[in-house]
C-alpha cells in the first residue's frame, strides 16, 4: 500500500498555538532596553506606560470598546475567574443576588469556579441544557432567570466540539433583565467577531495563546458600569480591578497577535474552513461508525471533532502520536483522565460513545498535505484498534 512518509502534523490548535515570530519580535524590547515599570514617573517608565496604552487601545479597537474597559490578566482562566467571582461577590454583597446561570459545557475555568461559588459561598446555579450539537437555546436562558439572578455566563464557542453559541441573542435577554452577561471567548478569539456591542456582552474573556500569542496573558473586557470586586488586591493597576505590575511585554504580545489575527482572519478562515470541511468529509466517508460531534454548520472554522464507536479516544491519540500527528480527545485539561468528557455527556452521548472522541483543530500553518496524511492514516488506526476491541463485532 502506498503510505505517505512520516511527517509532523500539529492538529491541536484549540489546546495552544505557536507564537507568531512577528509577535516575538514585538515583545523582545520590553525585556531588554525598554524594561521600565509602567507606574514609574521617569522616561523609561513613561515609555512602558505608553506601550501598555497602545496595547490596550489595539485590543479595544478590535473589541469595539473603550480602552478603560480592557483589563490585562495572566490567562483565560484568570479572566474567567475574575469575571465570575468579581461580579458574583459584588452583587451578592451589594444587592443580595446569589443565582448564576451557566451551561453544562463550559471550560473548567468556568464550571469549577461556579461549583466553588455554590459549595462554599451560598450561590445557586442553573445549568441550561444543550441539544445534541452542544447548542444553548436562548429561550432556556430566559426561562432560567430569577429575581435573584446575579450573573449569566455562556461560552462563545466550545473548546471540545467547536459549537458556536447564540451569544448576541442571549445577551439581549440578559440586558432586558439588567443581568450582567459574561462570555468565555477564549476559543473564539482571533477567529470570530469580538465586537462586544454587537454581541451584547458585559464581560468577555480572551487568552493570547489561542491566537498565536504567548501563554500566560489574557484579557477581561468589563463594560463600563459593571462593578467588579477585585480578586487580586495591591496597587492601583488596571484601574483598581487587578493589582500587580503590568506585564508590558506580554500585553504587547497579546495585542500584536490579536491585531494580526484579525488583519488576516478573512483569508485564514477561508483556507482553514476548506481544509476542515475536507477533513470532516474524508473521515466520515472513510471510517464506518463514525460521526461528527458538535454543530454541523455553527462551528469554529478550525474545529473537526469526531466520535468513533467501539474504541477509546486515548488509544487513537497514542497511535496518531506515533505517526507524528498531535491531536486531542477533548480539552487538553481533561485528556489523561478516564472520565468521559462532561461536554459530550451533556450533549446526551452515552459513556461508551463519549469515550471514543477525537478532536482535530487546524491552524494557519497547516497545509492540504497534512489533511491527506491524516486521512491516509486515521482509518487504519481506527480499524486496528477496533479489531482489538471486545466490543467490536463486524458482521
Ligand atoms: N476557556 C476555554 C474555552 C478554553 O479553551 C481555555 C483553554 O483551553 C481556557 C478558558 C483557559 O485559558 P488559559 O489556558 O489561558 O488559562
């Protein structure tokens, strides 16, 4: 059989992305000659302060907001934590509201934070259901609203199955009820529109390492008028909402990566979507008892996620790795655990199906030959694993 030579194919861009060399270049001076503290009054400090202002303005332009509404954080997880705890504690303390609406398919940065608010801080949570595509119906959000609802948090796009949620519609409902609405846009950043006005969101989380920026820097957008109890106290950085000496190099890296991503998004999205569609069609066509997970159309341009009957996603990953292909069975944070994905379970898949999940997420460096390579190898891997499975009994 004609087998392509072994190559390295990175198909886990939902886990992280390589830093664009142009981003590295923009960051470098802030560790060497431009090392000032942005709070210092002398020229070196003022230079750092201006660089931070510029980074904040770049982010604000893309989010269609005021730079004062942009907080730099240490990662997407911190942005999510600050949004949820900051708003929940503020509203509990000031006006006695203690109910949170969220979905059962959120990233653990949201779901574990909500669980802690419920278990230790007197909050109640309603998890609105998702359909078999992982899609939240805005009508269910409306129905879940109570007089004591403090906050709604629904992700923009899911990290495991790529489904895009109806954020603008949910935001409209939240606004009509004067309830702050947060969206975790970590997977959407760099690809989908982040216009916070069109999206009707009050708070939005981003993480640079998902759009070719560095790991360890994020953004939380907080609309003017939404008050937040700071989680990190100290100096008056970030307008008293997040203390700690600003990381000018990383803020610059995030802003540069975000700007480049949106300057190049139209071309990149079109190219990646066409590779994704060929990958999806090829897998479903070549592998029996396989199905796409997540929404068939309302999905991230780079996301192809599958379920294969009779086998474990983890074994597929090990075999792909041997062939030089980096992939995931779900979110990077849960891979390695034997629990089936909470996302797939919430979408109604039974354990035995949810275990056979594979997530392939493309990026701007992938080429058509990468798709060919995967399509050449994956069917053999699935077939081999099925032959070893006691559950598999071909007619
Ligand atoms: N939210 C979502 C949807 C994610 O996919 C991730 C990371 O995978 C995070 C939050 C956490 O972001 P970070 O890795 O920057 O903490």
